[in-house]
């Protein structure tokens, strides 16, 4: 056989076990190197971790690269089951040829975190039984982190596309009705002004002007919600923290809303005997509570008056807005804080589906949490928990 066409074929002695090797080779041997020298050189200098276990996954050989990469001594691993030293390593043999898996590893000394991909290859005897398992481990930390970032970016892009789709759907529906009302009212005003010979012309014109003003206000509210949502999700939103007496602050807001509502319905306030100062952004908190209180009024027409409760729980202040209205179907509750999402039972009650999403985002800005309890036909309780300091 010519030097340009031979194989490295010799028994490799590992821990007194003879493993037959057959490595194709197609170049001349370097001067002064035997076939065994070359094989050992590849094993010693390889960045990959070379691992040989018996069928019970007890290590019979491991390359010194494991010390360089993972700070694990060869002697600490030899003779032991791999999963006794490497957490997350499979405890049972993997029989699928060339099966791969990625496991997290934290080095014992420097506490560096790696993601190691192991590829397994069972070695069989003459009658088909597994006599050993060969594994190659390589550092894929950069690859896996890049893949994770890509998936996160793709997920955010998917969410953004869904958000755009819901916005277009909402805008086409919510904008169409007020615009149609404005257009028809303007046309009727024009017609009445051209005729202007009836005694009730002025009253009818004022009625249509009122419709225009109401629908214009509705469009303004929708636009304001969209702009506030965009503002709330910006990472650089400036938070103006200051200490406020929280019970007095909420009570004053409830009184203001009752006055704006001409006290047709009263929102009841229940606060603690002793007030507390908390550090928060009063402007954002007004947006949060006003939205929840107005929702409680809007979705409980004809029911008992809504309530606002404040309780101090350790280092947190808990605010509950309660209504006795429609309630939220169970299947809608997990989505209710999403953008442009509305419960299926709201009927013709106007809304954009943005309010609760804005509330959630602003609550997060204040390092708070929001959750709800709701039963269909009984009512809803929305809870805001804010750090007191």
C-alpha cells in the first residue's frame, strides 16, 4: 500500500481496554512521528471533549480538553458516571446513532457558564450489543445564545405584526363609525341651513353639532390611547418619582371622577385608618387608576356602585378596583391585558382594547404588578400592587 493511501489501523489501549481504531489517512507521515503519535496529538490538542463510557455510562476515557474548557480534572471523572459530575447529562445510554443534545455547564472555579453540545455514537460488538458509547462535546455557547436572540427577535417581530394587524382591524372599525356620524351630521347641517325655514331648525342643528363633538372626542380618545401605549412601551420613558400620601391621593381621584360624572353614579372609596407615603410617579398612577375606575363604571351600568379599596401589605400597597358588572369570560381573562383585545361579552359598549394594555405597561414602569379576579355576570376585581418605598 502506498503512503498516499493507507489507514491508521491499530488497537488503542484505554484503561486496559483495547479499542480497535480505523482512521483513513491519505498523506505521508511527518518525519519522526508514528501513527500512534499522530493520533495522540489529535486527541490532546482537540478543542472538543472526547468521551468514552461503558454501557452504564461510566467514564473509561476522557480527553484533557475537559480540564482546559470546563475546569474538571480527568481523574475526577474517570470511573464515575458522567451525570454524577456533569448535571443535566443523561443518566442512561442514548442508543440513537449520532444523537445530539445540548447541556448547560457551570465551571466549578471561575463559575463561567457554557452550553456544551454532545454527539453520541454507540459502539457495538459482533452480536449487536453495545460495548461502549463514544461522545464528542463541543462548546456551542455563542451559537446557542445567538439562536436564542434570533428567536426572541423573531417572536417580537411576530408580536409586532399581530399588533399591527389588530390595530388596523380596530382602526377600521372604531374610526369608521365616528367618521360616518360626523359626515352625515355635517351633510344634515348643510341641508338644514339651506332650508332654514322651520322653527326647530336651530335645535336640530345643535343636536347634530353635539353628535360631531361627541364623535370627535371619541376619535381624540382613541388617538390619545394609541400615543400613550406607544409611550408606555418605550424603555426610556422618564419616571418622575415623588412621595405621595397614597390613600389621600386615591380618594381625591375618586372624588374628581364622581364630580365629572355629575354624581349620577358614585364610586365608593374604602381606605385604611392611617395613611402612608409611597414613592411613585403620580402622573402615571392617575392614568392607571382612572382607566380602571372608568372601566368599572362603563361595564357595570345598572349594577351596584363600583368600589376602590386600599390595603397595606408589608412593603407593598395594594389597590383594588371592584365592580358588580358584566364580568370577564374565563377564556378571555388571560388575554385581557393584550393590545387591542376586548372580551367577547362587551356587546356595543365602545372601547379600543388598549386601556388595560396601557395600564399593565405603566404598572410595570412603576415596578408594580397587576392581576384580576372576575366571574361572568358577577363582576371583576382588578388589583394593583406597588412598592411602598
